[in-house]
C-alpha cells in the first residue's frame, strides 16, 4: 500500500520545486556547455501561455495574465528529481 501525503498542495509544491530546479539546471547547462546539438536538445524550451483573462463585475474589473510556463527537457528532469526527493522524505 502506498504511503505518504496525498494532498493537492503537496503535489503542487513538488511540481513548483521541480520546475524551479529544472530552470536552474537549464541556466547552468546554457552557461557551461559549449555550442552543440546536445545543448540545443537539453535547452529547447516551449512556452504554453494563458491569458490575458479579463473580468468585469460592473463595480470592479481586473485583468489577469498572461500566464506562461517554460517547459524544457531539463524542467521535466527537475520535476522527476523533486518527486524522488519528496518521496524519499515523506
């Protein structure tokens, strides 16, 4: 039987920590590796975005966005590392 926290905020925290770790890995690889095909593969980034979203309530109106997430292979590796660390701690 699987043990550990099953709260949504725990999983969201692991995802956020993983994407931050992946961002650091991406910046490190861009700074350290020489120009090569491997550098292009690991640092390739796609940015899905949402927004801007406007809400008008007659008395109050506001706009949120745009919200974008940069996803790269190193970001996915960062999420996997964060998951493995969180699983071993909890």
